């Protein structure tokens, strides 16, 4: 989880990832940030994220992202 | 039938609301569907067959995909491409046929013996570009598992045909719109009141501002050679304000109408002229098109294995930044070309797409260097002086883009831009030239006053103030005076009927 | 009950708004409505011409006054539907008792798609109930007496309703009256209103004269046949000037302003000269020149001659 937060802060330090839960809905992470995020997450956690996973439910909060990472790691 | 006609506002809409409310809940969707088909028939007559064909196509293909075994990925992919392909083919033939044939003929003309392709222009059903996007989004959502295929043909049909959205959008997604449309919630006073207020505001923007600018814009762009210098700037400003007032006005009418039925449609405009960057502008202008392109072109492309691999290699060689840029180029190019041609069949639309593609790429490439530079010069990029400067920069960018968009072709658009520098004459502002292009002194006065009102409302919205809430808290006599005044402003100052030239909605040809 | 209270509130609001719009009517209702015909003294007009833009741009009452001393008005309205012509005739006859009415026949074949017809009829119905919706643009005249439209109003009044077009864009397509036995049928709705106009004129003892202004772009022999049949069936005169425009002096190189769709001022004078002679020969109108109540016509004639002197055809 710490690794995830570090990656997030690296991409966009302005957001408060501990409490924010509408990162996508409120546009706090834009499309390019998502691109970079996906690339870094794939490298850091050895998972493969596809377009199907790119839904707000998976990216609106750090917790949601962590859940997705766990899920994808199992496959 | 037009959203601004007396027939729609005082007959069709009230009768539909009445029928909806009197109908039992489980059949209310039938009222909406019937009304939608009636509306569409009045607008496009027999072309409704295309809408029906499109609806049946997505219904059948959707069900086919739903029945696919999750493991037979190949079959599912074939189906989705058939469904999408049918709609793209429809668009290609109906909307782009003449343009493609024209270009092909120009190329073929290079070989003297080559045949000449026939160019036939077919009638285009209203809203084709909008309901095609909705159809494709439904199929893509099923394919990617975002939604389940719907076995209920009525619900699918209503999603495709809902009369407030079919002509000009907003482009809605299957979830949650289809369910909301089908639910048949009873009308309630709050939604009817708020919805009709938003509708009146939309009418104000469209009829007092946009329709009043129409003769001026038409005049200036019809004779580009005579619209140089000051007039070129006027043309850019006028066509931009006209487009914003027309499109956001019609959208407000649509969202307001839907709200009267208790249905919430997605926002399509969010005070776009307060943007400080190009990407921000496109998150505030024609929002539903932007999110459609993002979800169905940008992410699928940029997340595809090949593009991801490209990006990864670039990242390994030259760092994160470069990797991100390389990964984004092809998807962005696809998005902007799609944006351009979606708007119309013409080189100026492609130019428009290319223009923003270049600007977005530049923004992406120079984001980091600019940030470092600003930090070194101790410029606070969040403070209002910088942001104001950025808004002015954005205004110029948007004005240039809209001028090219509206010009009859790329050459005349560029000529008008050039003339701003070569043919500038301050005298044109005062010697009466401005009054010789279709609108007169009193029109300019109305435009100024109405423009100020529109700006004030947008400022309130940007600050998060809900004007409808604020008005609702006023005492009844004051509140009613406000509402009646808005309606009177539309009735008296609307540019309709005698003394004005008839106007076609700008986005209705799409 | 709360629901009832809301319904009462909503209905009252709508009623209030409609009432206020209704109250705007006297404020906004124009003085120069219907081409200015309402400014003519009651009972002073000996003939009135109705039709669409073929009439509006192609009929010059002052020319007829000049040559024959007959006082009449041009009530042609661009793109008018025959339904509205009927209501206009009715309205004008509330104040005038002409001996003859000319009806330019192009609008009889103005046919809209049924869906557009339905919407247009509804719109005109509402506008008749709330005239403010129709004349709302007159705030411009109210605020600024020198506003552009008023300038046009004075000219229209001087020309007794005619639209003044002096541009020349000739028609060069040659003879266009190709003989045929086919007939273009008059639409059901259009026939209904035409019948009503015929009946209205008959009930008031007014001679209704159908005429077709020369127009290669709008006219064809099928329409002629259809109209000739109707005229015969109803005992009406039908002057079709398309059969031989040169007989009236029409010169297609200079008498049209849009390539053969409408006549310009020069063509209008020729048509009017003929129709004036028709009135003299067939309708027993009396020359009103010299009569004290028609003095303004003499003054208007001076202005008319002054205005048209500078635009004489080559």
C-alpha cells in the first residue's frame, strides 16, 4: 500500500490520497496521469491492467486501486 | 420539430408530461418512447427507419454477445465489430459519402483513364452522429463487461431514441441512463420547476444570443474576402459566442426537459471559458463527447498491448516523461482525428482536429519544462493573475480554432487569420462597417446586455452557486417576478419570427 | 393537500405569464401592420391585391393610380400560406369595401409537408391568440423611432404595400410555357381556404380576380391548367400572364431581380399597367383623381414619381 501511495504522490503530489475517494469523478487524476499510473503500477506490481479495468470504481481512491492490484496479482 | 418551437414548448411537452403522469408507472416508458418516436418522425419523417434499424442492430448484437460463453472471446469480438462496423458504415456512407467520393475523384483525376465515382448525397437522419455514438458505447460497454446486454427491447429503444437527447446530445451511457428512463418515476414539483427554469435559461441563450448572432456570422463567413482585419476578429468572436450560446442553450433545454421527467442527464458544459489549458477546455466543452472519446478510443488504444509496449520501451530508454508522451501520441492522434471528422465531412474539420492535437501534444511535451521554469521564476501558477493570463491565452486559442471550424474551407479561414495582421484598420470599429453585416445597433446592445447576463450566470456556476436554489429561497412575489422576467426576455428579445431571419440549430445537422 | 397546492401554483404561474404576454399586445402591436393597409381610411380602397412575394414585389398600386386614378393596396406577404391569406382578407374587409380583389395564384400551390403544415398551423393559431408573439420585435421601433425597420415602413407606405426591388438579374431560359394536358391538383387544405376566400368575396359582392404574375421559375403549364379548371368551375376570371409575357411588355433581361423567380419594380409597373386597364374595362371602377378625400394619393404620387424617376429602366 505504501508503494502505491508513493507512486501516486510521484505522479501528482497535490492530491490527498489517504482520504480522497473521488479522484476520477472530480478530475483530480486526468487521462495522462492515469496512463503514467498504469504504466508504473504494472512495472511495480508485475500486473497487467487493460482498458476493461479502467473504470472509476477501480481508481477513485487509493483503497480501490489497492483492491484492484490485489485482484490482478492473483491472475 | 425544433426544441425552440411553440409546438414543442406549449403543446408537445405539456401533453407528454400529462400523459406520463396519468399513465401507470410500469407503462410510463411507453409514453416516453411513443413521444420520442413522434418527435423524431416530425423531425425526420421516414428517416426514422435508420433509428429503428440501429436500435434493432444493437439489441440483437448485444444479446448475441450476452449469450457468448465467456471463454469464446473471439466470437464476442466478432460480434462487437459487426455492430460497431454497421454504425461506422452508416456514418461513412450517409455523412461522409460525398466527401470521400469527392476526395477519391480528386485523386483518381491524376490518372486520365481512371473512372469517375458517382457522388450521391443521401438524406441524413437527424441526430445520426449522436445516436450512433450511443449505440457504439452500449456495444463496447457490453464487450468490456461494464454493462450486461439488455433483453428488454423497449428499454434499449428508449435509450436510443429519448427525444431530449437524440438531436444534439448529451451523449449518454447505458448505465445509468437506460434504467432511469425505464423507471417511470412520478413527476414531482421540484423537478418540474427546476427543469423548466433550466429550459427557459437555455431558450434565453439560444434565442436571444445565438439566433441574434446568426445573420452576422453567416454574412461574415459567406464573404471571407471582405471579412478581413477587424471583421475577421469579429467573425471569430461572434461564431464562438454563437456556438457556445446555441449548443449550451440547446443542451440546457434538453437537460431541463429531462429533469422535468425526473431524469438526470450528464452535464455537457462546465463554464469552458474559465479553462487555463487546452486539455482542461476539452474537459469543460462538449464533455460527453470528450469522455466518449476517452473511454472508447483513448484508453482502449493506449492500453492495448502494442502501444503499452511502445511506451515501455520509450520509458526504459529515455525516462518516464518520454515514455508517457510516446504512449499517448497515437491514441491522441486517433482521438483528435475522430473529434474532427465527427463534426463534419470537410478538410476544415480535419484541420480543427489536427490543430488541437498539436496543441495538446505541445502541452504534454512542455508541461514539465514549464513547471520548472515557473518554479525558478517564482511564478505561482495557481494565483489568479497567472490564471487570468492563461484564460486569455485559451480565449485566443479557442477563437482561432472556432474560426477555422466555421470557415467554409481551410484556405479562406487561413486567409481571414492572416488578414488580422495585414489588413487591420481601427477605423472599421467606428465608421459603421459593423452595422452592414446583418445586425444593427439595437441588436448589438441586446447582445451586450445578454452576454453580460450569461457571463454573470457562468461566474456564479463556476463559484459553485446554484442560482435555482438561490431563487427558490426568495419570497414568492420576487421569485415569480424573476421567472416571468426571464420568460419575457425570451419572448420579446428572442431573434425569432418577423423581423429576423430563420435559423437552423448548429449541431442539428450532425 | 400539498400536491394540489403545487398544481394550483403551477397553473396560476402559467396563467399569469400568458396574461402578461397578452397585455404586451397593445404595447407591441404595430401601427403599420399588413404592409400598412390599416393606415388607409376606411372604405377608401377600390381594390386590394393579395398573394405571396410574387404579388408583394410584382404589383404597384401607385402605377395604377397614376394611369387610371384607381385607389388600391398591395397586401402581398412573402411566403404566405393561403390559410393566412384568408385571415388577412377577412381582416382587411373589416375596414374596406373594395369592388375587386386580385389574388396572385402562386401561393395556391404552396405546399408544405404535412408535418410542417401541422406545426405551422399550430404556431399561427397561437400567434393569433397572442399577437405579442408575432410582433415582439417591435421593441426596436418603440425604443428608437429611427430604427431601420421604420425607414422601410415609410417606403412601403408610399408604395402602397409593394416591396421595392430594382436589381436586375435577367432570365435567359427562353419560352417556358410548354403545352401539356396535365393538371397539377390543388391541395385539399389549400382548396379549402381558396373556397373560403371565394365565398367571402361572393358574400360581399366583391369581384375576385385570379392572376398569375410572370414567373418562369415558379410557374408551369400544369399549374395553369389546374387553376383554369378551378376558375371555370367557380366562375372566376383568371388572368395568366405567363402564357405570353411579352404581350405585357415584359423584357426578361431586365424585369426580374432574381433570374426569373420574381419581377422587380420595372416588371411590376408593366403588370400593374395591364391589370389597371383590366379594372378599367371590366370592373367599372371610377377614377378618383381630383376628389378631395383622395388628396393624399396625389401627394403620394409626387413622392412616388420623384423616387422612381431616378431608377428608370434602361
